[in-house]
C-alpha cells in the first residue's frame, strides 16, 4: 500500500471501523478493516488515482460495500491465484487431459 493510501486509510478509519461494526452486527466476523480497504483499493478504485478521489466518494464507497462483495472478491482472487495442477506432474496431467484410448 502506498503512503498516500495509508494516510487516507488512517484519515477515514472511523468510517471503516463503523462498517466493520455493521458487518459484525450481521455476524460477518471474519471480515477485517484491512480486507475492506483492500477491496476498495483493488476493486472499486483500481482505475482511479488517489489524488482524484474525493473524501465523500471514499466514505460513500465504504458504506456501500456489502459482505457478499468482499467474499466474492476474495473467492475470485483465490481462484485466480492458485495453480490447480501444481502438484500434478506432466505425465499425470497428460493422463487427466489427454484423449481417452480405447
């Protein structure tokens, strides 16, 4: 996280804490402030420069995030990052994906 994002994170920390408290009220205890922030930075604001973000936009974005948004984002990140055939050697992979010989 760049220094500007860290400074913004600290500036709006009360809003983030409020949203995390809302998540906990609805029993989404596993979602952390850092995950919420990472979701906003990497998904919602990925094409924007930090200098272009207005404080009211940042706060509105945070308050509009639902737990399912973060869970879906984390699932996609997990599926994109894993190499599903990492433990399978080339011969086994050929057997799995090759044509069936009868």
